[in-house]
C-alpha cells in the first residue's frame, strides 16, 4: 500500500474511533459541562476576551488532511465560540484572524482561502448576528495587504454596525502588535509636528487614542481581561502587545478546531480564580 493511501486510511480509522468514543462519553460530558457551568455562572465575567485560535493547520495534518481544510473547520468552530461568548454576555471579543507575518509569508492559496472565509463571515454577520446581538464590528491591521473586494466588505460592515455598542467584535487581520505601535507613533508624531499636542502631554491615556483599539478607549475596554490561546503554544505571537500588559493569559492544549465549550468555561474559571493586581 502506498504511503499516502496508508496515511489516509489510518486517519479515517482514527476519526471513526474518535466518533465512537465521543458517542459513548457524551452523557458524562453533559454532566461535567453542567457542573462546570455551575462553577462560573455567578462569578465575575471578563468584559473583554481576546482569542488566538491557533492550531488549524496542525489539526488538519494530524488527520492526514490538507492544511487549508483546517482553516475551514476552524472557521465553523469560531462561529460556535462567538455564540458561547455572547450567551455569557461578554461585551468585547477580539479575534486574531491572521497575523502580519502570515499575510506576508504564507502561500497564496492559504491566504486566499482565509480571505474567502472572512468574506463569508462578514456576509453571515450582516444577515443576522449584528442586528440580533447589536454588535459593532471593527477590523484592524495592515489593510494594504488585503484584496480590494474584501476591504470593501470590511468598510461596509464597519459602517453598518457603527450604530451599535451593546457588544464589540474586533477582528485583527494582517495584524502585528509591533506594527500597530509603529503606526500609532507615526500618527502621534504627525500631530506633534502640526502642533495639535505637546510632547510633555503624552502619557498612556493619550497614546492609546492612537492605537487600533481607540474606539474602545472611552469605555476603558481596549485592554483584554482574558487572552486565550489554543494549540499548547506558550507565546503571544505579536498580538496586542500594548493592550495585554496586565491581561490574564490562558493557554489551552487543544487545537482550535477541537476547542469545546468546556475549554472556554475552564478558561473563565481560571480567570475567576486569579487575583488581578495590575502591577500593584
């Protein structure tokens, strides 16, 4: 048997085995899920949750699938997780959809697939969740790296949703924390040069007005309370470098397509058990 067929057959057997185990353990899972929810639902909920949904490609490869299929499954999981967060009345969700480095280095096929998924997500939001949840959608990143058609859709959804403020959905695409800070410094320097602000007036409060998350700064929501990263990697990968200075970090071992409701609730339980000191 050729190696490709062997890998495909093994992957198929593993999927069947996993499905069988899941079916057998489903009642136990439901009991555990209810018990876990009882531990968190009366506790303090984070106002702002940021997510690094990592591990789509590795999940696909582990099953002998093409990496792009991992992004497709990850997108479906993302829609579910958003529903779970909104059902908990989380006010702000920030998603790391695609890093600046990935926009520069990943293959054309992979980037086009991700852009297509984001475009589909915009269409779905425009035809449902925005009005039902009263969500304001904001994209940020290096837009010059995006195709014109996607950029037009981004402008459309941002304009349409700008009337809402019950909830916020931020999507970082072709984004890098270092690049954000550089862009902020450039805009701030331009305003200093024009005489709009004096150098001695610059402090944290002034600087955050120049960041991509400035639309949240008036309500003090620009800094995530909780950052969740999947796939077992213990790093933040150039994500919201300014904003997460005092955020609580939670690293989850599962790949993003396997992220479950109990994984989210475990992250929130961990958050609730911590003492936030903000440098004090």
